[in-house]
C-alpha cells in the first residue's frame, strides 16, 4: 500500500487519432503527430537554384534538441540534400521537457515524420540519422518495422547495451530508484573538455535552456530500458531480415556507449543485411560524434557513404 502511488511517470499519448502533418502556419514550424502532439521542426534547404537530390531526417541525443543538426544540416544542404530535424517528445521545446514518453511514442513519432516527408518529397531518397539516443530510436523502429520506408540509416554512437556484463543487475538498482523516488532529479554536467566539441555545440549544450540539464530517475530508467530494447530486439530479428543500408560510427574515446555494446550490435546484425552495414571506429573521437570538433572527418565518412548509398536515380524535384 505504501508503494501504490510510486512508480515511473511517463508521458502518455493523447486520446486523439489523426493523420500526422507539418504545421507551417506560423514562423515556427511543427510536426503534428498522430495524437496531435506538436514537435518543433527545423530544416536546412539547398539554395533555391539547386533542387534537392535527397533528404535526411535527424534525431538528436538524450537531452539535446533539433539544433543538434545545425552544423551537419547546412553542410548537407550545400551538397543538395535537404535536412530535417525535430524536437523529440519530452525534449527541446516540447511540452513537459525532461519527462520520458511511454515506450512506443518515440518510434511512432519517427514513423509519423517519415510519413510526412514521404508525402512532401515522394521522389527523394530518405536517410534517417540518429546520434546516441536518436540511434536507439532508429534501431527500435527497424526492429519493429524492418520494412521501414527509408533508404538508409546513419547511426552515430547509437545507444545500445548488449554484451555489457551485469547490466541487468544495474537495471535492478535503477528500477528500485525509479519506482521509489521517480521524480528525484540528478544534475547532468554539460561542460565538455575544451576543444572536444565544435564551439557552437559546446555553447548550446552548456547554455541553451532547451537542453535538459537535470534528469529524473524515472526518465533515466526509461532511457536505459529503451536502449536495452534497441540491442535485444535487433538481436531477435531473423537472420534473413533485410534492413536498409546502414553507416555505423563509434569513437574510441566514447565513455557513454561502450565498444563492447557496439561490437555486439554488429555481431547481432541480421546476416542478410551485413553486406550493407558499413562500420567505422574513429580514433580520438568522443561520444557526441556529430558535435565533435573534427567535423571534417565525420563529414568525410558520411559523404563517402552517401555517395555509395544514394541511388543514381535520386530525383531532383
């Protein structure tokens, strides 16, 4: 009885069912999801004289928001690729910042964003990119929808936990905390070693109010279980599952996602899809690869992979 009111408090879906759409009725644009949740939306477009040849949808890491793509987006736009990014539910400008959503919602929001972009650009190839937690969202989506309507995925240090010894023992302790004191928050230091990240990224993460600086225990537990599912559900796919071409990046100095977990993800990748899985381990690179100061190295890997992945027929609208 004493614990009846305890437990994680997750964001639930609204009791509304509709087709998702992009709201551009004001200066600030929003993705409006199937349950009428409004998520702030950003885009970086090629110059008007350059019709786009492909599109990329970017998902940010835990605590960050859509401007995680403020460096990569303009660079891609200069190469004819229109980039879109949105604040995932519970982050950035979305309501109840810092609250973790119920498990299906992050994946459903991604599916809604893909649906909207396919309607807007029916002839363009679509790449979905995810950094850290954003990669977990993509992996969960691929595990649930192997035929997801995308042409490729870019996973920058995706949040996975396979192969980590004692992870379920750790989970048990976190489960206890999340159920006894779910609203207790822990401050997250957002100061990074000087020179590790691009200056604009370091300032955004340290100073922008749209970045989560205090993590609730139930939200952290939700994140950990979500990354568990990203690992375990990919491993559960049948060997003959065909997944989209994927670029997987991981830094040797990553202190958040372990090399062991990334290597387990690679070994668990369906054998029928391993010929289209490209892996790069980057010396000296930190966890937040898309924010790393050595953007030329990251861009080089991405550019080469895109050249190999995007079909020659990539449309120009």
